């Protein structure tokens, strides 16, 4: 999967911490702040859980799983986006 199914933006490769619960090095994530899924998530999380957070669409290329990736603030994961191969190697 290359594009977000909610806004059709190209998914970004986001490197995860070594001790993450996903069991993988990276996820493909929609980082579009104008994505309806992400924008609606703020209200949905508040209305259902009284939590100031949202979620971004993500795709796990290793398992095929797709779904929400929790964010507590808009900047979450933005500094973990891999731009090129050299950057990726620096994070591993």
C-alpha cells in the first residue's frame, strides 16, 4: 500500500524506536495534517474517551495490518520520517 485510503496522500516511512511494541523497524504512515481520518480523530477521541489525542492511518508492510496509529500531539512521529536510504541507515 503506497497511499492513504482516506486522503490519497503518499504514505511516509516512519522509523520506530528499537523497543517498540510493533515488532518492526518502521511503519508506513499518513503524515498529512489535512487528512480527514486524522482531523476527525481529535473529536472522536475526545467524545468517546475524553482524551486530547488522535490517530494517523498506518500500514505495516511486514504483516499487512492497517489501522490507526495513536498520536497525542500533531508533531508525533514527524521527526521519525525517513527521507532517504542514508537517513534510514543512520537510525538503525
